[in-house]
């Protein structure tokens, strides 16, 4: 008898999930409770629901205009460079205004802006929502 079991493996260590949880909680408070940001936060949601597409760790979505506004990837040292390339490509391909990568090993942010490139001056500040994302992790 053949074993047709398929094992799906995720690379989601606890530090990765912890940061996603903290950010989702803070974004949820800002959006649902305080109404201080206009974009709804979603974890692991397809960037283009009309077809199979990448799923950033966190996506901030404008429900009125039906547009992705911010994407965030969480990574450790080993995946941070690759994730930043992924964010750059997604920002440009899907027209997302801002993309971020948070490296939890180094506690560092990188930011990429549509048509402007990497922002090294304020890598944790989201111009789209007007918040310093690093402060949401404190």
C-alpha cells in the first residue's frame, strides 16, 4: 500500500510568530478599537486574492479603495536579505506603497518605498500610517 501522506513544513519559529502576534495586536487596537489607522491588518493573506499569490506575514489593507497599503515580513538573520528582496519585488510588482522587513535577531528594520527604493533614514517609520513600527514592539 502506498503512503500518500504529504507533509507541509513551515519555517515559523517562535520569535517570528511572537513578532507577528505583537504587531497584529497593536495594529488591531489601532484599527478596530481606537480607529487611529484607516487600514485593516491581516496576517498571512494573499496579496492578490484573484489568483494564487504571495502572502506577506502582515498586510495592511484599505477596504474602501480595495488596495494593499503596507506589507511586512518578519525574519531572522538567515532570511532577512532574501525577505528584503521579496518585499522589494512585491512592492514594485503589486504597487504597494511601503514594504518592511524586521530582523528579530538584530532588532532592525528595513523599509522599501514604491518608486523611491530603500529608505535608510527612517527604516521603521511608516509614512502610510504615520507610526514608527518599532515602537509597536516595545
